[in-house]
C-alpha cells in the first residue's frame, strides 16, 4: 500500500477531500452519529494513489472517534491472538 507523505495531511487537497466526504456522508458509517467525526482516506484511495490516479472523496470513510477507537482495539486484540 502506498505511503502518504506527511505534508499531505496538512494540504489543501486533503482539506477539500475531507469537506467533500463529510458533505456526502455527514454521519458515522458505523453508529450514525454526527458528532466527533473523522474522515479516513480509505483503502481504495490508497490504491488509487499507488496507481497515480487522483483521490476520490467517495472512497473516503467517515467514522466517529468512538467507533474508530473500538475498531482499532478490536484489530489490536485480534492481532495478539
């Protein structure tokens, strides 16, 4: 999977991508809350970046911080088993 350069996360491109993703999906994809949302780039966008294609807000994932933490913990627990 492509590594995204650190400067990207501060770029205007990422700011616009996040805004568009939130316009398309204004709630958490897991629990439906509209609070404390985070936009994740999404696996398809990593693949697009590798292929030299532009990123697409439709492939971003919108999730609240609470659900994100739960997923990350489940991944950590699964990796340890």
